[in-house]
């Protein structure tokens, strides 16, 4: 559908986990990027916020043997968090409320400006010492639902 909009986001990005067992191909760019300070992300990331990109599931292809576990997210929906069972790198989450979307960890890809967060969310859960990205929309909890 996006081919009709003329958006210059047809690039294909290659990424993967730290040990190389999981690789991922992303088509169409990072979509909506966010910095998430929720309590679950702090635990899963080892203390920091998660840097994530919500993309269309159809634009994202994984290879390798992933593992996942279900939690109830702070917004009340089921979140399945996937990771590499060999090195533990968190790869992505699937949201029960948005089955056609995937929430990718941007750390899977080589550092690049395109992955910078466009909004910061769940800042109400951030400890005082978290750095919250300045100059972008900030939400105490979940951002408003998107179409
Ligand atoms: Zn790995
Ligand atoms: Zn989070």
C-alpha cells in the first residue's frame, strides 16, 4: 500500500542478535520509534529503557530459533516477548491488541540515526536517573492508540 504514497522508505535493513543465531530483515524502515520506560522493559533490558520500533508484521522476517514468553503489559494486554535462547538478546514483542504489528528492538540493527526515538512512553515508571529523550512527545503511560 505504501508504494502509492511515494515514500522513499523501500530500504531493506539486515540485523540480528549478539551471537548471530537470529537474523532479521526489515523492509520499509523503522516505522514508529519509541523509548519505553515501563517496568517490564526495565527488567528485560537490565535497567534501561527499551528502544523500539513498531512495524508491520508483514515487513519483518526472522530466521533462527526464537523463544518467547507471555506477560501482561502495563497497559493490560498480553505481550509476548521474544529473545535469542542462546545469547539472550531481546528481539521483539508481539502485542495481543495489535496482531498485525511487531515491536522490534532497534538494537538488532547497526546503530543509525533512523532508529532515534520519535516519542518517549511510560515515563511515569522511569526512575529519576533514567535519561528521557528531550524534545519529543512524552507520555506518562501508554501513547494514544494509533490507527
Ligand atoms: Zn543470539
Ligand atoms: Zn516497555
